[in-house]
C-alpha cells in the first residue's frame, strides 16, 4: 500500500483526502495548521494527522502540497530534508508555481509533479491537468490514479498550465456567475426566485451531460430555431459583448496565474 501525505486539508486537499480514504487503497496522512480539521479527518477516516509538514513528508512516498501559492516556499523549506530519500515525490496543486520553482527548492533529482485541479473534486466530478519533470515521469501514472479519484485527469504541457488554470480551475465560478445571472433574469421577468433557481440548476446539470456526448455547437443548434426566441437572445447577448467578455476574462485570469507565485 503506497503512502500518500497531503499538506493542507482545505478544499482541494480535503476533498482528495476524503475520496482516497473512502477507496482504502493508500496509507494516508495529512498535515494542517488547523487542529480542528485534523481532528475531523482522524475521527472520520482514521488517517494519520500532524501539524508538522516535515513529519508527514518523512512517512510519505508521495507528498501532495495543497496550499496557497505564496505558502509553497515555506512548506518546501520545511520538508526539504525528507526528500533526500530516494524515490520520494513532490506533487503540487498550487496555481502559478512552476516545476522549476519547486525543483530548485528541493534536492537535485527530486521527482516533481504538477497538477491543477478544480473545486468540483469535492463531488468527484472535478477536472485536472498534470505534468512532471523528467524524474517525475516515473511516478506520473501513480499520481494520475490518485487524482482520478476526484475526476478526469489530462496530461498537458506546463506552458499551458496558466491558461488551464484560468479555464477550468476558475471555471466553476464562471458557470456559477452565469447561472446566477440567469436566475436574476428570470426573476426580473416575473418567475419566483425558488422556481427560477430550480429551473436554472436543472438546465445547467442537464446541459453538462449533453456536452459529454455532443459539441457545444450541436447543442446550440438543436435548441436554436431560426428566427425564434433563442436566436433573439443570442443576437442581444452578442450586441452586449457576451463572448468578448468571456475572452477578456480568461485572458485576465491567465495573466494573473502567471504572476501568482511572484
């Protein structure tokens, strides 16, 4: 049974820990500065818990660093000595922190894997992109299997990670913003808020399923009758710059991702 340690029991780290614990395939441990979080995981899943990142790294073959980008340097300094052991791998889910940034803070030759997941991991429907340095490619299949417990995993060149962070990492928030706008628009037209929310939630859920089977263009064309209500809505949205706003938003988020670790 491979030992996996997760540093940080927040949204991503906590979701991953919960799913892995339910599967029972790994010897799990977690470290966090919040003792109440650790107590919950220890009580519910019986996993090893500690407030010491170094202690966790010493007992783990795969160390997943699930902290904010600006906290990564401190964490790496705390676990540095543990990576003198052969084969121990570092996995980071921090946005904007490159493999080069991580590698230069750990002993030479350390296997490093970078993963960018999203918060849909909490319900097992997340998506993630993954890549590794040359020594990290040996453990890449193991790390992919770990993150497949919370959703779809796709290998992607690191040069595209900032764009992927903007697209799918922040993506759930964009969808939520659009859903909220739809609800508000429905209320404006006289639909009770609880009914508008129910209609929109089911529409988003159903459309997500359709998009697994069909392209966005196919779904759009099946709904839009020439000269109909959907066509009128599209014309009005385009006039207001709907698509351009999305392009600008993804561009701004990509640029921000590039600067996160500075």
